[in-house]
C-alpha cells in the first residue's frame, strides 16, 4: 500500500512491532530459512552424491543448475499473475509444493529423479520466496517494513551457521537423503504454523494493477539497466563457478567426511556474518563503489587461492574458506546499494525482478561451466584450478562494469526521502540474501 509523503518531509519514525507481528515475522523467517538451507545444501553434499549415485561431473552440475534455472524462470513468470490471488493461498500452495519436492529429493535413488525433484523444489521455492516478500509489503506499513524484511533476510545467516552444518552431520550419520527428509519434516511444521498465523491477504485484489508487460519492456530496453544486469551476471557467475564444486573438491583431495566439512562451513559462516556487519558499517562511511572494488579484488584473489588449495590440515582450509567467503559475501552489501540506485523509483520493482532472474541465470550457468572443466577422482580434482581462473576473469569484468553504473536522476519519487537515508548496511534485497547464502555455501 503506497503511503503519500510530502516532498521534503522527514522519514517515518520507527514504530514498535507488536507481539503478534513478531509472531508472523518468525513464521516468515522459518519459511525463508528452510528455503535457504535447501538451496545451499546440495553443493557440500556433492562428493557423497557423486560417489553413491555414480554421477558424472556434468550430471552433478545439471542437478545444481536445475534449481537455479527453475527458481528464476518460475519466479519471473509468477510475478505477472501473482497479484490476482490471495497472498496467503499463493504462499501456502507454493510452500507445500516446495516441501513435497524436497521430500522427493531425500528419496531420489538416481540421477533422473533427483534432477526432476531439484527442478520442482527450485520452481516452488523460488515462487514462495517472491510471495513471502509480497506478504511483507502488504501486511507491514512502511515504518515497520524494513525491520520485517531485515529479519527475514537474516535467515541466510542462520541457514549458513546452523542449517548447513546440521544437514552435513545428518548426511554423515544417516545417509545422503537424511538432510532433505529432515528439512521436509521441518517444513511441514512451518506450513502448519503459517496456515494458523497468516491472515487472509486480499487487499491488493481491489487495487489497480500495473501493466507488468509494459514495465518489463521498459526495463529491458533501458541501456543503463542492461549494463547493471551484465554487472550482476558476471558478479554472480564467477563466485558460483567456484562454489558449485568446492564440496566435491575438498572431500576428494583431503578424503574428508561431511562432519569435517560442517566444521569449515560453521566457522566460515560465523566469520562471514561478522564480516558483513563490519562491511555494512563501512558502507555507511566510505564510497560504496570504492568499497566494492576493494572487496571485489580480494574475492578475485581468494577465488584463485581456494581453487588451488593443496591437501593439508583442516585449519588451513578454514582460514582460506573464511577469507574467500567474507570477501565474496561482503561485497554484496555495497553492490545492492549501487543497484538500487541505478533504477528509477517508478520501475524499481520491475528492475529488481529482472535482476533476480539474471542472477538466477548466472547461478544456473556457472555449475555447467565448472562441470565441463572439472574431473573428480580419488585424491585429486583435475581442472578445478581452471575454474578459479574463470572466476577471476568474471570478477575482473564485474570490477570494470561497476564503474559504468550510473545512478538514476530523473523521475524521483517522494518515497526517496526514505530511501536516501536508508543505511547501506540495511539495503540488502532478497536477491542479495540468496546470492550471499550461495557464497557462504561455497
């Protein structure tokens, strides 16, 4: 619901969130948490899946890629029709499909069934994530919306620090399907809570709906936006080429178990969370483009280091992985502030929807590139250093493209009175949360 603000007025004061609203926020956080865990768990399980299901590198790449492609396409298509239905019904339906698809992943006994299950999980999960953010926009007024969105987006940190290591331990104790079965069971409980807590949300059904196709055409024909989309594409592509095979690489060259991998992800996840907090504060004080270039350059170097990491003690891998993740995830803080500034207020929503799909396309293409370069054998991962050079090249391209991003100057909206004072540390969109979760999983 749009709230008229007179030009030059002060930002809305912070309003206290009620106990009932916090209950609703926690339900939404739980939904996003399960989606995040499902999104990232497949990569560190790669070594076990390839061994037990006799998957080739290309087949594993297809399984990782399918989730991202399905999420991107389904969420983009859903944005054209989602406003015609009750938000609660859409969210519960999509989340139920996500839960069943995740359960199917747990019982998949071969490549074909796992591929289909991951595709369905991506389609339902991606659409549920879009519906979830729409719920926040409709239920919470502007003065509470930022805190509600921030709480939901923070679920990636919990997924990385708690969900991912727990899933790896379950895989080591009970087998490859255990993380998915447990996640599906948790999702059933969350679905019941959502059904009980979410009110019917139909207020948007009486509002005049914008022409989505016209918005889409305007966005994709804007040269400045196309440059921003190219920047997003190469930024995500490089990181995800490394992340998609880092689990199989570490288990192959070190003969580590999922339990040992969980230690790496836990420590690196904590470091990443702390690092992003520090970067967020720096982004409020330093030029965002300069901060991105520093962190982007660090991520470029660390991509080469991590893909050339020789067999060694666990603590060395922890340090290297933490450095890579902090740099890769930390750069997303200034990136999202830069991207939000590129779009004009009147079509910022359409811009971010297309940008989400572009980033999903990059996450879908990246494992296919890595899978074509890498050959996993006991004790060695041939071709993985080449993946590092590919990632370094795409990171270099993103550093160059960042300088071409131009902030929007025309068609300013009165709502920019709020946007202009929003700290960069809080300007993290759902897209950033998902991509940061990918980087943490890497």
